[in-house]
C-alpha cells in the first residue's frame, strides 16, 4: 500500500501514511509468533519508510492497538478472555474499533505534521511505551 500511495502523495507535495501494528509486538502472544513477528515488522517498516519518505514531506506513523472487541477476536478467544483482558487496562473496559478513530485521524491531520516514524499505542493503558 505504501508503494502504491507514494506517487500520488509526492505529486501532491506530501501527505501522511498510517500503518496498523499491534501491542503484541511488545508483549508477545503464546501460539501467535507469526502474528507477533508481522506486527513488529510493521513498526520497523514504519520507521524505515519515515526515513525514506520524509524528504518528500510524507510522514509515516503507526497505530498499535490492544485487543479489540470485534468479531475476529470473539471467534479466536474464549468468551471470558476479552473481559479478563479489559481488566488489565488502566481504562478498564473493552476496546472497540471506534477507539482507534481519533488516533488515526490525528496522525492523518496537519496537527501531527512534524510527527513521523512513531508508533502510537492505543490500548487504554494496558501497555506503556
């Protein structure tokens, strides 16, 4: 997607790219080494792309959500797992997809125009830094 977007962003004189990672790149997850590795790679790709594309005024960042209460999470996990995970957060409630919207919009907006190469954790305070 980055490769496809860059020509249009360069033609416009710059822009913003937001990748989606996951907090599992920092915490690990039993039985999901492939997923953990792929999300860690997203963070590395974000930093590398930020270095490469900054000269074109293209900012590249990532949002790293915690476990989201959605259809896929409910299908993969035992019924009580999502509830138990929500209790490990500083904001002790289920995380829903809408919780990511503000962070993504901010990273796409001019308000974050000098932020690049960063990964913003959005998980209600379950993982810090």
